C-alpha cells in the first residue's frame, strides 16, 4: 500500500506496524534508564561524573531530531521520505548497542587491567557507543512520528489513533525493558556473554542489549517492508506545513521563536521546570535503590556489591511498575481533567504528586538507614519488606504525573502554536528545546550538587521536589486555559526527553 504525505488515511494495520517500532526504541531506552548509570560506575567512572555522560541525550535531541526531521521532509529517495532514516537509525542502534554492551571486553583486549578499578579504554568505548545510541534513537523517533502523520493523512481522528498506538507500544517497550533489567539470570540464555572481563551483572546487561537489537531490527524490518511510501518528487514539492516552505531550516526555527505568544512562553517555562524536576529521578532512580535503600556499594566488598546489584534489579522492577501505572493512567486523563476544571489544573495537581513522591525518597532513605544502624555494620542484608514496598510504591505513584508529562504539554503546544500560525511539527520542535535544555542543566549540576552535600542522590531529588512544586503553581495560576479543550490522546509521547 502506498502512502503519501497528504493523501487519505491508510488502514489501521499500517499505523500499528509503524507504531510497533516505538516498542523497540523504548526497550533500549528503558535499559539505559535502569542499568546504564550503575554500569558506568563499574567501569570506574565516579558518581559525580556519571551525569556528564548523559549529556549526549539532550545534545543529540537538540540537534539531531530537528535536522533529521527537516531533511526527511525533503528526502527524494525512491523508497520514500521516512523509511531511509528509520532503517539507518535502526542499524546505528545495533552498532551502538554492541559497543555499549561489549565495552568491558573491548577495553580488556585493548589493555585495561582487571585489577584497576578505572578502565579508561572501556570507558572510551562505552561513551562512543552511548553517543551513537542517542543519535540513532533520535534518528528513529522523529521520522517514525512523521511517518504516522503521513499515514493519517488529514484525518485528525486517525492522528489521535496513531498517537495512541505509538504511546501504547512505548509502554510495552518500557515494560519489556524494565522486566529484562530486573531479571538477574537472563545471561544464562546466552552463556557466552560471561567473560573474564565481564561479570554476571555485565553479562546480564550485554544479554539485554542483544535481545534489544534482535527485537528492534525485527519490528523495523517488518514495518518498512510492509508499509510503503510514495517517493517525493525530485522538485521537493510539498503542501504548506509539510516542509514546502522555501525558508531555510534555521530561518524556520528563528521565525518560530519570534512569533511565539505569551501562552507558549509560559508553557515552555512550566515544561522546563517540570523536566528539571523529573530528570534527577530518571537518571538515578535505580542507583538510589541500590545505594540509599539497599545500602550497597558499586566498588565495595562482594557482599556490598551484591546488595547494590539486588537494589538495582529492585529499581528496575519499580520502573516496570511505573510503566504499567503510566499506561493505565493515560486512559483516564481526559475525564479526570474535566472533573477538576481543565488540563492545566490536572497538570498542576499531578506536579504536586511528583513533588511529594520525590520528597518521599528522603523519608524512605532515612527509614532504611535507621534499620541498618539498628542491625549493625557487620550485618549486610536487604532491607525489610516494608522499606522495599515503600520504594516500589514511589515508583508506582510517579507513574501518574509521568503520564500527564507525556501528554498535556504536547497537547497545549499544538493549540498555542496553531494560534500563532505554526503547525504541530514546528510546535513540538520548539517544545523539545524546553525538554533537552533542562536535561543538560541537570546532567551538569546534579553530580557536583550531590558531592557538595556529601554524595548520594538525595540532594538532586530534593531540588527536583522543590522545582516540581513551583511548576505546579505556575501550571495552575499562570497558564491560560486553552480555548478548546482537545483530546489528550492527541499529544505525542517522548522517551527520556530525547
């Protein structure tokens, strides 16, 4: 079946096939969130520096996604506008994941000593693979969403259905990724992953990424071979709003900012604060469970390392619970928003929930520390069930505000920018800046902030709690009500702020 950029809507199975790619993308992103920060520290990178590695995500999101989106709009390949970028992105993900997963092995063969806690060659391989991975993920996400818009034609209802399917498969990818990360014996499926340089934890991560490669390539190949595109004519003719403007790419972005009205600026501010609140937890949630809740250490004794690994797996389970809550909560956002006076009020209320959840990490940590002090330093064992249950409850609770963060800002952006004469793609591109810039800010300050207060993850969490409360107040009292309350399902959903 051929697909044109502005033709009639296509059959739903086309949308489902393309949306399924989101599960492969999010599978890998979930593994990054749950396992990579602890893995970085096993390579000898101090906690204070680990955050800087995550800068590649926002930088690539800032640069790669709008550039790829712009050139995919104008691509004249005989196989279509979007499919070449989707295929290239999937292949780059496979290459990047190989480097990330096999970093210790490559570093060891290149001369890293097993006795040295810092493995510089492995770190170099890991960072290279990680940056390629984020670039590749951004190459996939933008064209996938644009492809869904092409398949939906001019039918707004079909667009909402497409976004719904995309969100659904993102939740599926999250659940699969976090489930894989929480299973400690997955490496037994591929025994060759355990090597001299790669212990059980490393082998588990390596196995997870190999599964991700197979899964992503399978859904991508299936989608791009069964759903066809009509190639763009060589003269690049497109309807207005689909990249047909003769204005250069940079000029389009500059013009977008010049024409922004007050409601959009307030939305950008609230979104920016909202993501400053979110990113510390998204970056260090599993590390928090391993260190503060379970009392483990990355480079401690064998017993302390085991406690840390157990905590990281418990955190991955918490993230899976978070994703399940997110998926179910998303279905009820629209009726709830009507009950409390609109989407901006709902956003404000759930941001207070976010603030409370982040503040709750401090209380849970203090309870766990008090229990360990009572047991004595010589007893190294997992915290009691009630402490673990409280930690998992925080993960589940935060699924509620996360579902709103993934929908309301994008829905409001489409309204506000439409009033200024911009399209949805342009509005989401502008909104993306208020997501990636906070991630860069958090990546830079969280490590030094934690170190200034004695190390650990709590200082960044407390900062996030305060900022979440401020964003809640601004959402309720500063954001104007949209003229027309639109369906929340029409909002796009993003992975980890890319």
